[in-house]
């Protein structure tokens, strides 16, 4: 919950109503919330195509952790992910960085 709240604050989002909650065995509890507004996904092949006020964050693109960007535009959250066909912008974390990120953010 702490990491979710951090990301929600970073993205300028507010958690909506809890819509589902069910046990997931030894993995804990699955919870789902309603999110007001829309999410748009955009791919990019050149960093210059990303709006200047977009914020960088580590996110998934093509199954790898890479630098993505987000921009809150009214009720729309725009997420920019690098196109994996362009080495210039698609730079996955190394295995050790990937593992460290997962440990730090509770994905292990």
C-alpha cells in the first residue's frame, strides 16, 4: 500500500472506491480500486517527442524495466513507454538493477 500511495502521489492520482478484495493464499490479499479518469498509453522512439513536463519513472515496456514517462493532463494520465525496436530509447535495466528495483519495491 505504501508503494501504491507513493506512485499515486507521484502521478497525481486519487485512489477511488475499493471494487474487489479476495485472498490470494500465501501471496496476501488481492485488492482492486476504481480509478477516475482515463489512462492513455503512448509509445515513443525519440525522447524529443515526450512533453517537457512529463515525469520519468521506472516502468515496464515489453516485459523489461525501462525509463518511462508520465504526464497528468486534466483527467487523463498519459504514459509514454519506449519502443523496444529503438535502441536509442529502449534501455532496460541490467539484471542486477532489475533485481534491486524489485526488492526495493516489494516485487520479490
